[in-house]
C-alpha cells in the first residue's frame, strides 16, 4: 500500500475515536486508554506470535511509551482540562513538531513550503473547532503540547532506529502492549474503573481496540517506515476534520460558514504539503537514475 494512502487511512480512522468514546464507552478515560492499547496489542500479538530480540527491548519500551503510553495519558489529561477545540489546536501542532524534530534528529531540513502548509492546516483546524468563549488551563495546555511532542518524537525515532527484525504487526503489537501495561497501572492507581460494563460498552471497546487502534497504528508505523515521519506528518490534520464531520452527522448540527471554510483550508494545507515542485521532482529522478547499477546483458548473449 502507498505510504501516503496508509497514513490517510490511519488518521481518518483515528478521527472516529471521539464519537465512539462519547457514545459507546463509559466515562473513564484512563481505563479507555488502557483497554485501547492492551486490546489492540493482544489482537496483533496473538496473530503474529513473535518475540523481539534482546537488543530491541529498550527501544521498544521507549517507542511504546512515546507513541501510545505517554501520548494517550497526556491526551486524556488535556481533554479533561481543556475545551475540545482548544485541546485539538495544540495537539495539531504534532506535524510541526515532527518536522522540527526530523530536522534536529535526522538532519531532514524542512522546506518553507512544508512548514507553511502545516501552519495553514492548523489555522483551518482553529476555525473548525475553536469557540470564542474557550478557556485556557496551563496544565491542560502543557498536557496537550506534551502529547503532540510525545507522538512526534516517537515517529521520528522510528525513522532513526528503523524496524526490528519482525513483522510490522508484531512491531506495532509490542509497542501497544508496553503502553497498555503502563496505562493499566495508571488506571488502577487512579481508581478509574466503572462499576458496570454494559454490552454496548463491550462493543465499543472492541471497535476502539481493533479498528481504531490496532489497524491505524500499524498503518501509521508502516507509512513512517516507508516514507518518513516528516512526509506523512501533515496527514494528522485529518483527525479533527474526520471527528468534526462525524460529530455533525451523528448529532445533526449544521456547521457554520467559518467551520466550513476552516475544513476547506485544512484540506488545502494538506494538499499543499504533499506538492513537490517540478524542479525537485526532476532532481529526485536524476539522483535515482545515478544510483541505479549498470545493466548486465551477459545473460542474453
């Protein structure tokens, strides 16, 4: 699968998380995060049954914590302390964090076009989700920024370290398992456990763990490994847009003209981020041709 298509599918699926969490699940955010990670991990690992090599254990702990454990925990803290729109704005800085960390850690110097396109997308998200009476909480803002930075650093480190000698399913599963254990301990310490789990809750957990966690995370890591974190980072902008559209469909509200304009701006920013000037395309093709080995025709003589 094309890595950009994989990234688009992953981020679109993540956009379904809000509507599933608010309509099918109990109001226990830490428990939701723990079940999300553990359920997705077990589904993947039972299917693949691969153990990581000893040299990769430390790296998997770091990646699992950054990409899911710390990310989920800070995400829910920001969601509890900030209005949804404000939290979404800060979390949508994740693509910019990825671009800047890619420059710092990988030496992938960003173009002005790439940075501008991401900022355009963030501005569009602001129009879609931000309300005039939105309040600011310092801890909530710090948690939202932390969640964006955590996911960004995790993605860049995947580029730096590569993938361990195992399938992408196992690589994803082990990261989610590490995060699930961390989040389960946190949920127990915080006593964030509901009195009753209904059948609807159970169905919601299954959907969240399998379709909205295991599948999109595997696609996201695959996209990063194939195309690079910096290339696929702008697709994160699809998360709030998907959530916004679903919220409108499920709850039946009519978007304002500013929200509609904001959604169009987000899509424009995303398309701009994936545009490559003709000169750069030609340079890439020329470099590719130079790297090709000489043809050997001895076999046809």
